[in-house]
C-alpha cells in the first residue's frame, strides 16, 4: 500500500521534510521492536529491563540515533520521538529511557551543525526561528480539525481508508509502542491552530501499517465478513481500480508546472548567474524551486509593484559582498521572470529604462493538471511566467 498509493509519486519526489523524515522513523521503530517479542496481548520485552543491556545493544542505540536524525529533519516529530521515550520509560525503566533520550538528542544536535558552519556561528538558530515564527503565525493558517481525518481518508481512498482507520484504532493496545506516539503526534496537530495537511505525513506509514494489521485481524475473526467475501473483494477491487488510475496520472504529471519549467529553462541556457522574480502581488508569489535552475546557493531577487527598482539595482554590488560573508555569493541577475499577464508591458518597460538590453526570451504556461485544479477550485491559481534576458 505504501509503495502503490496513488498520491505517493507526487509527494515522494518533492523536497518535503515531512517525507524525508519517514525513513529514519521507520528504521527506528524497526530496530526498536527487534528488542521486543510479539505475543497475543502485545509487544513484550525480550531482554530484562536493564539499561546496561540497552547501552550495549547496537539496534537500540541505532534506533535512538536515527529517530534523533528524524527530529533534525522535521522538528515536529520531536513529540513523536519523545512519546517513544515515554513508552520506554513505562516498559523498560527510567535509565533505558534516559539512554534513548541522550542518544536521540546527540543525533539531533549533529543535524544542527550547519547553524554553526554556514549560518553565522550561532547554534540552534533555525530551531529558535522555527518556534518564533510559529508562535507569531500559528493563527494565519486556519483549518478544520477534521481536515486531517478527511486527508487520511482521501489520501488512501475509501472504502479501504475507512477499513484501515478502523484497524489502526483496533490495534491500540497490542501496538501501544507505536500507537501512542503516533496518536499523540496526530492529536497535537489537530489541536494546534496551524493546520496544514502535509504536517501529518510522517504519521501516515504507521497509520497504514497498523491499519492493515488491525483490519486483517478483524476480518479473520468477523462472522460478518466471513459471510460477505464478495462484498469485501468488491471494496478492494473498487479501491485498486481508482487508485491505479490515479497513480498512472500522478506518475506522469505534476502541479505548479510553470514554476518548475521556468527554472529548468534557466538551467538549460547554461548562462544563468541569477534571476529576478517580478510579480504584481504585494504579498509575493510562492517561492520558485530554484534547485531546478542549477543554482542552490545564489539567492534570487524579488520585486513587486511597491519595490524601488532603482535602489535595488544600485545595490547589486553591496548585495554580492554581503552574501559572500555567508560562504556564497548573490550575483547580479541576468534573467527576469515576470509572473502573470497583468500590466505586463508597463512592468517590463519599468525595468528596461534601467536595463536597456532586457529582451524577451520565452513564456512558460501552466500545465494541464494546474488548469484542472483551477477549474475544480479557483483558489488554485494559474501561473504564467514570462522570461526576459539581459543581453551582453
């Protein structure tokens, strides 16, 4: 299921920390449970609850380390990992939980070294900035608490999604070592005002896996389903037909095509030093995926109608010197990307007064999938990007 869910190709190729933290969490639980033995009433400890056994157990230490790495990739998984430590406290004692916590924190600390090496020498500044931003902007992303349940239901597709949710909760006692941390993670996101569906992606593999275990166990002991095998087969057939059709679509298309294709165009030219993102939106358009331009370090310039263009262009040398102090440069741009058609001629003319050699290169249109999403919901904006080049 995790390999063949329809939407998975669309998410798996994105640079989402919610996806990147999944493998270490999965590996961590796998190694951790190798220290346990499953019996009829749940996971039980194989070795005696002795912290010395854990300190000398490479899988226990490895589980703590990779889970700490997961927190470094996605800070919110810290709650999930902390609850794993709480379960170890209940099942293996305070010293084992302490060993787990120390190793996890050490791994998390390792992931923050880039704060010292690349961003001014102050440790944990990204973590502090993360908490400061969320404390100030938590209410700027409102959403219904039910959005998460509907997201899981639609992500997996009904009716199988409903089967798995039922199976997930049915396994709460037997799979408490996994269930409690995952449910705690989900409850936090349901209660927290900032609700974005991607936030709960780290929990999805565990919902699916425990859901499969619980549902299969339920069906094996259910007289209702034993007498309705055709109905059950029909539910799964319906799911797989719709799921595979969706997977074939998502394997060969993607959303926000104009943003990606614009960056890819810059890469293919082979001479892009930097670029300007020019838009009419006062609040700014979404950030371009500059990885596809071939430049990961240079920070692009952003302008809108309120920007004093003369001052920004005059500051190019100072900008380059300033960013050089952070181990990378911010070169002057030789490409200008104008988003959307509104007042395009006026916007281009404003720049050409200062950069006379600015000439039209190409226009990148929105993809068919973006147009479909826009027709379904006009909040999904259509983007058209006009690219101009500064000729030498």
